[in-house]
C-alpha cells in the first residue's frame, strides 16, 4: 500500500515556509549576513543596481558590486527613519547622532573647541499658550499632587490629562493653527532674540553682531494636550564662533533677559475670512536654565560639568526620535495618496471622478475609526477642515493632520553650533572605508593612498520591507540586540 507524505502547509505559517525556502538556497549565509548588517531595521529599502570602482591610472576595476549577484537579487539598506515608533533600530542611530551633535556644542569635540564649556549656555523651554483649561496634575512645593480644576487628583499617567475640561469651548482652531505656525514662530524668536539682546545691552545690532555670535540647537516635543513646545540649547560665542570666547559683557543674565523680551515680542498675525484674525504667540510659561555644573553652579570639576552636558544632550536626543505619538495620535499620514486628499481624480475624459481608494473622503483611513482619544480626533478633524480653506492651502494641513497641524522639523540647529548629522555619517562611512582598505592591504591589493580611484554606480528603488522569511531573521537580530543591551545595562556577567 502506497503512503503519501503529510502535507504540512496548513500547519506552518507563510513566514516559516519562506524561511525554509531561503535556508535551502545556495547561499543562505549571505542572506543572513545581509539581514544582520541592517542591525534590526524594520523596513529596509530594496535596491537594484550596480557600483564599480576603477583605478584611473591602470583602468583596472578594483572593486565591483551587482545586486543581481545577491541570492535575493536585490540590495537591502536601512530605512534611516528617525521615528522610534516606525523603526527603533534606525531611530537609535539618529538619537546617537543627535546626542553627539548636541554634546559637541556643549563640551567640545567633533571639531568643536573644548573651550565652549566656558561660554555662557542656557537650556530654554518655550511653550504654547492656553486654548482652554485642561485636566492637569499640579503639585505643591513638596511635590505632593494637588487637585485638578475638575476637583479630582489625577494619577500620573491618567488618560484624561491634557484633555479639555470643556471640549465645547476649547479653541481647537487656534490650537491647530498654532502647531502649523510653530516653526515659523521659532524662526521669528531667533531674530527677536538678537534684537532684544542688543537693546538690553544698550548697543546697536550691528555692533552686537560684530562682537558676538548666538548659536543654538533645538528639538520639538509634544505635550499631552497635543501642542508642541521647544527645548533649546543657546550658547554665546565670540565673533569667530566656538573657537573664540564671547565678550565679558555677554553673560547668562543678559541671555535670560533677552529670551524674556523675545518671547513677549515674537508674534505672527494671520487673517482669514472664515475665522477672522489670529495672533500666533508663545505661552507665558517659559524657562531659562543655566547649563553649569551641578551643585554650586561653578565649573570647578570637569567631570561634573561633563555629566551635566551629557544629561542635557541625552534629554534633547531622546525627543529627537519622537513624533506626535506622545500626544496619543498616529504616526502615519491620513491623506489618500492616489487623490492627494482631494477625494477625486481626473478621469481620461478630463472630468473629476470620485476616488475609489478613499470613496471620495480624501482620507486613507476614516478619522472616526482611528484608535485615538476624542480630544486628538477633534484636533485631526479641525486640521482636516482647515485644510479645505484656500487661505491655509500652503500649510498642507491634509498631509499633516496626523501631526495635529505641526509640519516643522523636529530638530534644527544654527550653522555654527557644532558638527552636522551629515558629518557624523561621513565619519562612519570613512571608518567602514578604512576597514575595507585595511583588508585590501592585508591581501596585497593597492589602496587609495597608492592610487586614484573613481566610483560609478546606478541604483533603482524596488520596494521597502522584508520578505516573510527575512522578517523572522530580522526579528531574531532585534531580539539579540535587545538582550545584549539589557545584559550591558544590568551589568550581568556572561554565563
């Protein structure tokens, strides 16, 4: 009697079946190596193409690569997304780069003079104004929680924190428009800061610019009420930047006074037939803290100062990888891409046809179906409605409705503050090239120090993401990285 083999396809997941297929390929080790080189990236970019490096003297090809030679026929590269909610692996790299960028501007390094630690430096926090009373968790001088205006004492992570006490009277339009103009308001603040500083010191702005340079780096963070606020490091330098000390009259007290004046004077006025005139300004609550040594406030111990600089840099870097998820919203655009949020597409006859992808709503996902709080949903709806007004078309509120109207950069810096993210990436690229050159030298091949090399390449984008079996390998990589970091943080010895 003939027995047929058991068909286990219905018992094994598609991912596991795909992994088995990959394991049976001629070069499974190379597939595993590609995935491991991505260091746990959740959505790698798939490329097809080639690159060739040629010796200009001998015309010899010293290095070549073709994606067709890969077992999968494609090259996988990291997505580079800075959002922790989208790709924790790439966001860690972005956070690390931001940390070094901020810290270099505080205590030197990365081509920044170490004497910057002696320059006046401040950690400034700027907030949005009130658009209506919200549930909060106040504390007294001893840190003991006080009752909210609603009469209750909320827990630290209560879901109602930041939501309006009276949603019917809350100014949702003002809140969304403030988020939409926050980046422009920051730019105006930096202009007024220099003017206010010159006024406070009793000198012309031309004389101030000739003797002093103001450098800064800032990052945006969402409050629970859905409004962004900014954390910034502001530093005084001499006229030549971080290599020169600022004048003796450029003190922290002068900086603090100038920030207060700039906060009060930096304003934007917008007009609309639908909502009238609105003034975009900073909230009354702002902080200006000196970045100095802990304790007595004097830089008497370099190690203590180093700790302080690292603490500030780490705080700023942490928020550089976050988006609006902290406010309880989603991390993806709600605009239907085929119709660009309009709800219609132009048909072959030239007339407008209803978009079948969104059924004419213009939304990739129905706003009413989003898993968010009612307060956040109302801000999204408001942003979507304002986006239909022609006077606000330049704000692209359809595209940024999921960000509650904010469309600015989450981290920015002035040109002379410190190094750049591009320069930090170049350092990593140079390190990898040095490793390759060392390997060539060990193999007796010519290096770039001995000859001139020219590289040509051609690449085409294919898609993003893993195939099912590769995703299992990537999950194992992420597990191994997380386990190693946990062991390192806990200080446990390897057993």
